């Protein structure tokens, strides 16, 4: 996934699996995201075997970006992605994680969105736009990550996220491919 991921310059080093702040939201003049002007409140949903640690750190203090990562924990990179991660300063409670154990599959990923993300959105954040970091290395046949997502499960996960977008922000949603370790599986999962 690192080869296809967008790198973030974090404290002077490249960190895979992350966005550059300018891609998501530019707080200066003329902010652009994926070729379109973007202002307002952004929800980032990151599903992957790896925690979206760089994305989380990038928006750790920003209350206008709600970052949610569902991932294997503990797992690379390091010990990041614990369920107590919440953000800091003005961004407190604008970060949420859905850490899953090795071997988690379709039901666990969907449950994390339904029981952790949706209640948080209802309680405290209404996005104007959703950006999905779509990583497919949690696929059951991925040789490296030890998770059990199926092709059908990825389809259900995507449908669930689309319903969130339709309900909360008029369907405004962009999904960015972050990759997977198995090219054949990646193609199947993306099509789902």
C-alpha cells in the first residue's frame, strides 16, 4: 500500500498511508481538494488494515475535520490507533478510531462504523463532504495483514458509507484508492 499511498511529510520524513493537508483542506486562500474547491466540515473515513496515523496527526487539533480510522490494532505503523485517540485542543473529539483485532472481517468493520462512527456523527459532527481513504489490504487473501474482509464485505462497507454521505451531506463523497498488497484481490475489492 505504501507504493500507492499518498505520503505526508511528518516532522521532516515521509509517512505512507496518509494525506497531505492541502489535498483535504487548505485553510489559506483558494483551498482545493481533488480538483474542487472545498470549504467547511470534512469527514475522513479510513478503512484499511493500517491505522491512518498521519492523517490523524495532521488534523489532530482541527475541529473542522473529523477523522475516523478503522484498522487492525496493534499493527504497523507502531502502536498508533488506540481507541482512546480523540484529538487535542480545538480538535478534541474530532478524531475517532475503530481498532480491530487480527482476523477481523466484514461484520467487525461494519460494526465499527455503525457503533462508533455513526453515534459520534449524530452527537457532534455534521460533515459537508466525506473523503474516504480506501485501503484494501484487510482483504482475506492479502498475504501480509491477517484480516478477513471479503469482496462482498467491501461492497457492503462502501454502500454503508454512501448512505452516510447521502444522509448527512447530500451524497458529496470522494474515495481515494490507497491500495492493497495483492493486485488481483485489489481489483476485485475495488469493483465491489
